[in-house]
C-alpha cells in the first residue's frame, strides 16, 4: 500500500470534513434564532428575513396575515450588520416590549416599530410609541437600546 496516497487521501477527507463542520456551525445560529422567533414573527419566512437582514445589515421585508385575513407589510434596512448575539438581544427585546403592551402575535408594522422605533397601533383607537431596539439605515444610531 502506498502510504503517500493514503496520507493525501486522509488529509483531503479531514479537510472536507472540517469545512463541512464549519459551514454547519456557521448556519446553526441563524437557523436556531429563526426557529426561536418564527411563531412571534408570523412565520419562518419572516423570522429568516429578520435574522438574515439584521445579521448582514441588509433590507428586511415582513408580511403577516391577521385573523380576518388582513395583510400587514413592513420593511426597513438596519444601519449596520449585527452579531448573532446582538440579533438575539434585539429580537428578544422587541418581543418583550410588544408583550408588555399585550401584543403576542404582532403585525409586520408592530414588529418594525418594536425594532426600529415608531408608533404601535393597539386597537380601540389606542397607540403607543416605541423607541426600538436597532437603528435603521439613515436613522439615529442612538436608537439602539441595550
């Protein structure tokens, strides 16, 4: 048996395995975060858009459908990319701020307001102004609450 061929084959196999493990580990935080926030965000597609957009600093478009089939659309672009820990913190804080107002299944507009700041319609003619947990592109960089 040629030991050089065996060593080269083993090295190539180890390199491929380590690349596959690194790719899986890199994708894991994104997938986990999206799973954690999918129900709150109105579905996996919205959660994926939130996690990817916040992490990469790219535009985010959300769409939710309410109980009477009314559609809510919202979109924004964060001012800068965020680490996965920052994405987790921002989404958790947005969810908590809406929960304090009694909103457990938010519309796209309510999610947007909780993240970048704005007025949240609460029904019955009531509204509440939220500061937001991330800064939007072109927005005030001091909006982020930590």
